[in-house]
C-alpha cells in the first residue's frame, strides 16, 4: 500500500511539474515576443497617442499584425504571471497575490480587447479599396472619439498595473522568490511615464520580461 501511495504521489508531482514547465515556457516566449513587438511599434508622426491616416496607410498590415499579435501574447502572458504567483504564494501574502490575480485577469482581457479593437479601427479605413478622403475622415472620427477608442485599453492597463503591484506585495511578503523578481515586475509602473515602444521601451520591457520569466522559472522549481 505504501508503495502505491508513493508511486501515486510521484506521478502527481511529475504531472504538476510538467504543467508548470509549460506555463514557464509560454511565459518565456510571450515575454520575449513582447520585447520584439515593442521595437517594431510605430511612432505617430504628430506625437500623442493617436495616429493619422498617413501614419498607418503605408504599413497597415504591420500595424494590424503587430497589435493583434501583442494582444494575443498579452492574453497568455498576464494570466499566466498571475497564476504563477498564486502557485508560489500559498501562505503569507496569499491574499495580496489572489486579489492581484483577479485584477490582472480582468484588466488583461480588457486591455487586449482594446488593443485588438484599436488595430481594427485603423486597419479597415486605410484599405486601398476605400476612398482615401472617406478613409481619412473615418480615422479622424476615431481619433476624435478617444472615449470609445481607448474605453477598454486604458482601464484594462490600469487594472493590470494595480494587480501587478498587489501581487508583488504578496511576493515580497512570502519570500517565495528572490527580491529581484518583484522589483523587475514593478517596472510596469514606469510604462505610464516612459514610452513602451522603440528603443526607449527597452528600459521597461526588458525588466518586465525578466520578472515574468523569473516567475515561471521559480514556479517550475517549486513544483519539484
């Protein structure tokens, strides 16, 4: 009987470790993809947060593919970061980690939906088959209605930020990972100040990716 119990325990542990290994691998891939995507993120010629027809029309396929791809990566990355933290923080700090995870799941879904919608709002009016004057008018109308254009993206980003901060508090309190993991994850706060695109975006995207990869790695280690 004891042999059967031991074998069942070993099998369950092996299964858990395999699942967490998949989680860690996806976190690693999506985190690196986010860095690469940020480097290709176009800058609006006129500055600000919105783009003109001329900004999009020449690279509309890149615009749509980049933003839609980043939205898909986000749907995977943010919930898995939250899940990895909850797996690591099971006692001291667990309430912080759980509350943060809920906010990250909700915020990540809202933000990703907003980003994908933003991509579509500019992609279709810039189609070569659409009259240019009409397309420019549609893009301008979207830019003038930022309340709807960013209705999901900005609140979603704010919830992800708040959830990440709460989870980092849980990680600090639990001592489940080295301090550099939550410290690098907290660089998400700087994304509201430092542009997240281009070379400047590396100042935040690399530490954030390191924090996410660290979460996956230490969750995998904890599953041994």
